[in-house]
C-alpha cells in the first residue's frame, strides 16, 4: 500500500471516529435536557429521603426549571478558606434539606473544577436530589455593568478591594441573568451554616406582601449607626441606625417590640423575580441619578456592596423589602464591639428565637 493510500485510510477512519463521538455527545445532551423537561425534580420531593443513590445533574443552560427551590452562591477567587466554608455550607444545607434543590454557582475558570469536586462529594454523601448550573463570573458582571457602575461610587471601599467587585451587586441584577421563567430564588453567602431545613426558608416567600420584592434580615452590628453619624446628628429622632430590639435590656413586654432599623444584611437575600421584573419603582431607583440622590440624602458612604443599597432602599421604600427574622441570618461578627461600640454592641447583636441559619461573617467560627 502506498503512502498516499495509507494517509487516505487514516483520514477516513478519523472522520468516522469524529462522527461517532459527536453523535454520542448529542444523545447525551438530549437525554440530559429531557430530564429537566419532565416532572422528575418535583416527583422526587416526596420520596428523596428514601433515595439510595444521589442524583447529580450539571448543566450550562436549563430550558425549564426542574425545581423552584433555586439557591445562588458566589464562589470566585478560590482560596483554602473559601473552599472550607463552601464545604461546610453544602454539608449543612444537604443534611437538613427535604426538597430537590437547584444550586446556581457563579464561579470562574480557576475555581470551577474545585466547585464540581465539592458538589459531587457532598451530594453523594448525603444522597440528595440536586441539580446545579455553573455561571461564568465575567459574563454575569457584564450583564449588570450599568448597575455596578451606579453603585460603586457610594457602596465600595478602595478601588480593587473585595466589595468593589461588580459581583457584589449581583443580586440587584440577577433578574436579568436567570431564565425568564424562574420566579424566585435565594442568594446565600458561602459562610453560612444551616441548622434547619431550607424549605422553611423558602416558605417565607408565602409571607411576602403584594409589594415585597426582596427578603432580608436585620444587620446585627452598629455598622450603619457608624456610617450614618452625620445624618443622625441632624436627625436625632430617627430610628435609622437603632438596634432591631431597642429595648433588649428591658424585662417588660416592650422587649418584644421590633421597631429599630439597624440596616439590612445581605448574607441571605430572598428574590421574587416576577415582582422585581414588574416593579417600575425598583427599576427607576437602580438608575445612577436616583442612587446618587438617596446616598446624598443620608450622607451615606458605605463599603458593603449591595447590602448598603438594600439598607437605604429598605428605609426609603419599606414596602419593597420583607423583614426576614434574624434567626434566618444570625450574624456572628463582633468586630464593632472592640472598635468603638462596646457599650451598645450587645443591643445590636441580640437575636431572639431558635437560630435556623448561622452567618459566620468576618471569618467568625460557627458554633458546632
């Protein structure tokens, strides 16, 4: 056989191999998509505790949601500490979960493989039905660039710092990124640990009023009392910057009254996408001129990203935000106690009720 004939045979054989593997890939993808177009995810809710094998599905695009229990997590710029937090978060989430979950992970190329390794390990261990979608960090940042541009002059610290990243305004534009059919979701920080079934947190959506777009728990430190020092000086009767339980030291019935406004914490953000998309008031207040107006009104210069904006939005337009109880975002950071607010810190830090979710912010250790 001549050299030309040998070369021709090799080319033909390579062509057949390429066609074979391409068809197999197409079949695999079609099979995967059909699972999402069925009722599999919903039917699994009732009997998933009896499942002997975990069910893992990785997709880049979901034409139809397999479950309405959507949880978003940002996992970028991976470090050992971040990975440890993510593992603990997943363990606690899956340990108590009684529903099929769809995890949406916003990540980057360097962190993507590690995310999948952790997901598969924990899902297999707890034998849960979990779907997951990975989102590219840069793509998402581009889709909300106008929002982050309007926010950054008021709600970031030094340029290039942790909270100056556009993704720390992600929740404000998440309705642009998700599938148009997705009606609700919860964005949760990696440094949280569940002590209860996440379904109970999703049940809080049923308590939303017709006007509530978001659900956030109170901030449990005096950070906004500090930021608002100038506004409070000229408005001494304001409750903006007061603790959630203003009478926490009192043993009277007034102790139960929750009328302070210490600000909001974005470690857990509930989002009703249907209402967010249809809210002209919210869309107008995302514009730079209105962000400038509200920041100027309160002499506000923050450093905590979307949390700062939610805090102002919730005070200016209280009906837009459902007040999630502190037991669903029990923050543990005590930094402000040793930085000028020791006398009043405990009043802010107070949270009544059985804790259902701990938030180990500022690298605080979560109770075992």
